[in-house]
C-alpha cells in the first residue's frame, strides 16, 4: 500500500482505534479522558519545566564544575539537538508500539537521566545525560498528544489541548522562578533531582490510568533509511543554526555547509518517502493545506516568541538589574494570561473553529512585540506587565489552535507523527528565532555602540569587551574597580551599554513582530481538522 493510499483511506474514516473515543464515557480509571489528561500533564510538565529551569542553574554549574562558556552552552544545545532530531521518529514509535508504552518509557528515562545529572561530577557527564534527557523527552511529547487524540471525542479535544497548552506555558514560564529558588536556597543539583519524584508520580499515574490505543492500520514496519535521512537532515539543520549563533556566524562557510547539507538530505528523504511501502512521514499528509499551514505557523510562532523572550530575560536582569527570581516574577503576567487563556481558547476554537482565534492570537503577539520596542531602563512595572500579558493572550490560542490543526488534520494512525511534527516545528522555530534575532542584535550593537559612546562624550577609547557586554545589557561589575574609574564615568559607560542593548533589542523585536504578522497571514489558511469535523455530534464525556 502506498503512502498516498494509506492517508486517503485514513481520512475517509477507515482507520480505527481499540476504542472509539466517541463511543461513550470510559468506565473506571483506565482510559478515562480527563484522568488521562491529568496523567499526561504531569509528565509534560516535567519536560516543559526543564526547558527553562536549567538556564538559571548554568552559572552555578559553570562555577562548581569549572566549565567553559562553550561547555555550558552545550548543556542547553545538546538537549535541544537531541530533542529536535528524535521527535518525529519518536512519534512514529508511538504509532507502531502504542503511545502508552512510549509515554511511560519516556517518563522513566527522563527522570532517570535527571537523577544521573544531579549525581554527575564532570561537565562531560552533565552534557551526556542532557542528551539522553532530550531523547527521552522526544519519546514523551508526541505520545502525550497521541493519547489525547485517541482518548477524547472530537468536540472535547480542543479543550483538552487547551489545558495541555496551559500546562506547557505555565511550566515554561515558571521555570526561571522555580530554578532561581532551588539554586539560591538548595543547589544546582536540586534543579535536576526535582524531576525524580515528579517522574515517579507521573509513571504511577500513567500505569494506573493510561489505556493503550492502536489504529487498525498502524504501521507494522520501520523505514530505517527514512529515519537515518530525516535524523541527519534535522541534526545538520539544528547544528548549523546553533553554531551560527554560538561561534561560526551566519557568513561562515561551515554554517552554510550545514544548512545546504540539511536541504540536500531533506530532498533525498522526500524522494525516498515516495518509494518506500510504509514511510516514516507519509508525504500525503502535506496535501492538507491546513496541516501544512499549522506546521509553518508553529515555526513562525516559536521564532517570534522564543527569540523575543530570550532578550526579555536579559533586559530584566541587565537593564533593570533584577535577580533571576524577580525576573521570573515580572513574567508572571505572561504566565497567568496563558493559564487563563489556554482553556478559553480551546472553547472558542471548538465553537468557532481555529482560523479566527489563530489570526487574532498572532495579531496580539505582533502588537505585543512592537509594543516591547518601547521598553527602556525607566519603563515601569505596569507597562511591562501590559505587554507581557498581551503576549500571553496572543500565544495561548496559537499554542492550542495550531496543535489542533496539525494533529486534527492528520489520520488517527499518524497522530504520533503529527505530534512529532508539531513539537519539531516548535524546536526548529525556537532555535531559528534565538539564532537569527541574536545575529540581528549583534549587527545592531556593532553599528550603534561607537555612535552611542561618542554621543555620551566619553573621552577614553571604547573597550571592545564593553561592546560585547552591550549584547547582553550587562554592565561588568568589576569595571567599577578599574584604574581611573569614577562613579560618574561608571554611570556613563553603563548608560551607553544599556542604550546600545535597547537599540539592538528594539530591532530584534521589530523583526519578531514582522514574523508574527506573517504568521497571522498563514493562520488564515487553517481550518478545523477533517477528522474532528467527522466526529461532530459525538457523545459527551
């Protein structure tokens, strides 16, 4: 059977699962939709929290283990690379062997790798176990969406994904607060040890509550060459993006070699997928314009959000001089708005379809990005909270709606692959946003620093190290003890660093806002999943 035939049959309703989620309420604990959501959320929370909580621990890890800056960067990059490369393959594993089994293995492995990091006494071990964390996280995330898709009837799926998105948003934004408290009052190891009891709880809940669902026409074989080609393409793409932002630069031949290699491998992968009997990613999925638009939308949303949020944290800690914990607290309006808006967005999407909420969400995101251009050293908490809250309000319907568009427009037996696509799109978009906006920031800082230095009337020549400090908005504290440094001169130099950073951040937010506008246009191509429409009128839970 060709991939085209598989997809066409599934979209006509010929695929099935062990229990039709619309057939009526589940009896007892196992397979109950809302309890399934609770069990899934416990595991997803652990992975989402880990995405941002570790950043707060990095300085302490560097100090304790004597790591270099490049090694510390790979604590995050190694995790991101493993996660992005493995997500789609992991989704296919769930489709083949069952999402319950894949989810439980992901939970157990992620918690075990977390405990191993806490026990590590070398930076190499920390990076190695972080890679393992990424691989097990890749097993867990698509399986979570596959379980929700198989368990919830169509008219309840958007609400479930809304709560799922709320958990991810709250965990991601709450990471800096939790991480700051743990590092400040316990140790950097506690940031990882906390995943062990959470993982045990999620594992127990999963064993008791989750029910395995398998589509009748689920894949029975593996596209090994497809896995190798796709993994190589994703690795080359993410590696090139990471290294471009880290050390190579975007003009480097090595950067473009990686990106060109990724394009070639993706092209070979696409050709191969049309020839193999049971492809890793049936390309017929992308004949669905809404599904393709959902994937592109997720990339653009993550580009604007993750790339923009990267600079917000430096603004709060560098320009505003806040501690990591206080910075996290100042982001609470964003977190709170995502918590409140995600279930509401799910209800609106269920009633009106995803198009209007998605377009409105990206318009709000764009307005928030353009509004944050005005942030300065003197901006008050109320104005900051206003823009952060608007950003959270805009992101919630996109997180929920784009996920539903991708998963809902995919055949049921490919829900794991669809979940992997959704997560991979987020990872690629986030990596691109951080790297590209970082390059935009660096370019603006390079052109503005000398001009701002001259405008400040500082007689001494500008130190190149201070230009580097301006990329992060951080005034080096040791500069106050430099020979000939006076309080007035220190204040002048600090003002130049902050102004240069704000100039660069303003341009980065301009680009992020423009990307959000483009995403709003893409959102106009989305519509409710065909499989969800087929389930309209199903029994309520």
